[in-house]
């Protein structure tokens, strides 16, 4: 019996130790379970996100590749329209870039008419030559008049790039006496303009001379007829 108390105490101590270890084991088990659950949740989150991203990507791809095959007709149909400039029957004798001015008598000053291409155009049928200039952007007519032999080009204020002349201009839709000043980009261009203008004047002078000769011949023929003279056929014919 002496060994039982000792043995009982050992059992009691083992029981007490086991009872004390039980809560610790339970706590460890709970912590492990919590950790496992958290890890499971963390592992599951990317899977859900991946699934959502895959769905969005699939929808986007489906939207891009979707083609109904429908054809939408334009509301307004534009047709090509042939625009006539009036230069189709004319030969270009000169084409230079320049700046044109017009003298304003009321304001007693020069006013710019525009920058564009100045041309000398000769009609293929009539042979008449005109000076035509349009603005570069708007194509608005700045000058439009016939080249006549009586026109004189003069330098403006001693400039070797500018020329001044009078003309009966028709750029505004009615004839107006205008004083023009044109400025070319270089001295060579200015001399080229003058040479072409004077050549055009010579051509027009030749045509005017031929027309005057024909007019003089017709006047002489008419002058040879007297008032008393009658055609012989009219005299010989019997009176009605």
C-alpha cells in the first residue's frame, strides 16, 4: 500500500499535465484551422479574380470580333461637278507669283488686293491677250483686263521689282479705271513680267493694225460709190 500513494501521485501529476496540455493543444488546433482557412481564402481570391478577368476578356474579344454584316448607305451622295474657270480656251503666256496693289483715290493710298498668280492669257480663237490674277487661297479675281498697246509700265518709287500701270479693269464685274502696282519676288521675275507684257502689246498692236487696214480698205471702197450711181441690173429691169 505504500507504493500506491506514490503511484497515485504520479497518475495525478500525469492527469494534471494532460489536462493542462489539452487547452494548449486546442488553441494550437484553432490557430492552425484559422491559418488554413485564411490561406484557403487567399488562395481562392486570385482564382475568382482570374475568372472575372477571363470573363471580361472574353466579352471584349467577342465584342471586337462581332460583325453584323450590315451596310449603311450614305445619307447624302455628292456628285462631281465640272467647274469652268473661263481659261479653258486660252493659252498661258506668263505665270508668276506676285502681290498686287490698287490705288485708292479717296484715301489717297495704295491698298493690297491680294497675293497670287498673275497670268497673261491669249485666246485661241480671237487672239486677244488679257492679264488675269487670282488670290492664292480664295481664287478671287484681283485683276482682269485686256493688254493694249497704249499701256505703259513704270517703275514704282525706283524699285526694280515693282511696276505701275493704268487699265480698264473688269475684276469686279464692271469696267473701272484702275491704277495697279504689282510687286514680283525678284528682279529677274520683274524683268520677265515686263518682257512678256511688252511682247503681248506687240501682238495686240499687230492685230489692231490689221483690223485698221481692213477698215480703211472698206471705207475706200464705199467712198468710190456715188449717190447717183445705180446698179445696171436695177436700171435694165422693167418697172413693176
